[in-house]
C-alpha cells in the first residue's frame, strides 16, 4: 500500500458538487492499494501515518504526531498512486488492486486509524471526486509498505 500524507489546515471531498466529507487541521491521506496488499499492510500503514511526527512543536521542529496534535484525517482512495510510467506516455495501472480487493483495504486503513484514536472522514470509493485542501507548510510525505522495513540509505 502507498499513502501520500499531506499536512493540511483544512481539506474536503465533493462528489457531484456536494461536499461529502471535510476536516480541519490534520492529514489528507491519499491511499493506493496494490495487488497483493493485505489487511496487515493497511494496519501497518495506518499506524505509521498516525504516529509519524510531521507536525511542529513550539520550537517549530517536527516532533508532534497526528495523534499528539489531536488532528483529523481525510482518507481518499487513489489508485493512480500505483501508476507505472516507465514506458510510453500513458500510465499503466496493472499494479493496482482490483476495486473489489482495494475497497475493503481502504476501509480497513480508515478503521485502523479510528482504532488508534484519529477522527477520520473518507471520500467515496470509486466515485469521481473533487478534493480541496489547504496545505500546511507544505508538508507532504510518501509512505510505501514495501519500504517500511527496508534499511535507511547510508551516506557514502
């Protein structure tokens, strides 16, 4: 699973011109599900998203997590995060999970965030959505469950 975390002062999702979800300060989380992803991946990604210290303290240092800040999360499914653009000019999405497999994992991610204590709003899976946000910072972080257990790069 892949998540793009965007620290926001506010964010919302509209479908057919009607706002269906909105949050104040917190994270907009765009979630992409790859073929073969599991509920364990959803739980691991949710925990990392909630615990990641990307909010500023009084000294303006990244030392506060979403949980510590009391912020909210807006979770939006986005299969295009799995785009393969290595060949040609049209992205391939063969790495993305099917909608039948992806929908429950996006729901599992959102529920895992709730279980950790994060207030969560969601987009509408499979719908054409308009996502509005006001970046805070801006701070944007990419998480990929396939990278979470890999060693850090070493300076040479």
